[in-house]
C-alpha cells in the first residue's frame, strides 16, 4: 500500500487506465480537490495551484463545466449548498457531487440518477465532517444508520462490476478554521479530530461488511501533517496528487491492470495480467495483451464477455473472527485458519472449497516490488557521546 502512494502515476497512464470509464466522486471540499486533481492529471502532468484548491463553485475548471449549484445558485456555507461538476471528453467522463450528509433526500436523487441513467464504473465517496458537526451533537447512532442506508441502496443501484472506494477522513488539526465550522458549533472544533477517528472506524467496518473497498487515508497521511493547510482541514497539492496516485493504483490492482514502471522502454504500452480460474469467479478470463496509446487505443474487452473486476489474488480482505468470541471481537492471530467471512447480515460467504490462506502480498508473478526480507537497522542514539563505528574523541 505504501508503494502505491509514493509511486507516481503519469498523465498517460491515467488516461489509459480510465479509458471509456465513468468516474463519480462524492463528498465535501476535500473530495472536490480529489476530483480536480484527477481532472488535471487526465489532461497533463501538473499540480493544482493554491487558488484552484481554494476555489469552489467556479463556472469552469480545466475544461470542465458546472452542471448545478455553485455560482449558478446561492454561494453559502449551509447544509443546502449544492455543486455538481463534470469533465467530459470522447473517452473520459468524471463527475463530482458535493454532499453534506452520507444519506439524505439529495443523496437519494443522486442514486436515482445512477439507477436510471449511465451507471458509473468507479465511485469514490466520503462523508464525515459535515455529518458529525452540522446535524446533531449525538451523531453516532444517526451516522451509523445513514451509512447502512447509503451502502444498501448503493449496492442495489450499482452493478457488481462497479468499483466503489470508501475514503476514510484524513487527520484534522487541533485548531480548525473551515467553512463547515460555523460560529454556533465552534466549541466542537478541538474534539472533532477525535470524533473523526471513531467515525472512520464505523465507516470502514460497515463499508467492508458491504463488500466495498476501503482506503485508509487517515493512516496513510498521519506523518504528512506538514502538508496540511493552516485551516487544519484541507491539504496541499502534493498530498492530493499522492491521493490520486493511490486511487488509480488501487483501481489498477482491482482490475488486474499492471501499470508500467518508469524505467520501461515503452511508456506507450499498458499490459493486463492473466487470470487463473477459481471456483468462485466468473467464466471470464482476459488474456494478456498490449495496446498503443492514441484516441482509439484504450483497452477493449472481447465481445459477449463481461469483466467482473476481481482477480484470483483479491478474494478476501476482511478480518478473521473467531467463533468462540462475541460479535465485534476481531482476532489477528491464526488468520490463515480463520479467514472466513460472516455468514449473516450483509457479509459475503465464500464456499468452503475456495478458502485460501491470507498472504502478505498478492501471489502474482509480475509483482516483483515486494520486499522479501526485512533488513535490521542498527540502533543509533543521537545524544550519545560516542557514535557507532567511530572512535571516541574527547
């Protein structure tokens, strides 16, 4: 996972990966910056400017268009603020919905659009800060209930081939200055960073229970606080490019696509990994091929077959639960013997013949970047009078 963050995805790679794909981003102002960075990367290798990160509701950003809300309506910091943006070319479609609650009447209208119109191939969603601060101080039960409603309807509306990524909320600062934190709830600011950790746990557990992909951005950027803005909420362009690279690398891994390395001789190629049939996968087996870049050079699947988005190396990503303990107790020991999913509720259950031990990394032959051995590091005390391997001098 760390390699996915630090690896730089180029404009060419992003264009090929999202060729003929419909991407939807749902969330607050941080998710809007995720949308903007993705739109910018699809056009050129550049970073967002400070003014682009701060702007909201503009009529046009990097050749996209404002569909609804924003400057076409009232520009407020209230829960009724709306902003729908869309970037469209001959081979790419990216749309952003600004939401202030994970499930509401407005969210129901958005899901209705997915049901009756074009269905997205990728959904990137997060909703937390507004849910915790703007609707109720006792947010726990209401937030969990809304998460259940949202995940249930989302799974009903979207096809199985759609890739849904739940982004966990990033670390907050102690002193928060943001548009969502109005003066009436300013006293909640110092404690909100702790509430976010609790809400992240609920969101991650429920998203995983419904079979969605979870990206822990809070964990990933916990040591990158120097890139957080002075308002304690938003982040700079460097972090947002890392988020985009993480999202694209995860999508490539989920689709079985190998992004070429920067040392490859031909950067105009993209390869697709071979699959081996398992007892719980579909009958589709994409063969390894390469396509050149260009307007019509994107990957095309064979006629009459559908790609379900799952490969042999990604069969289970849950935490094993021991039967002798109560519900909610997760054990990290004996994972290989207890790697089964819950049989009730919305948890998926794999056939007994398909249960495999969890490996530390995918067993794909093309994965040659996994660290095989952990090197020991010599202890160094910076305040000791004598440094290692150096003669003592007085």
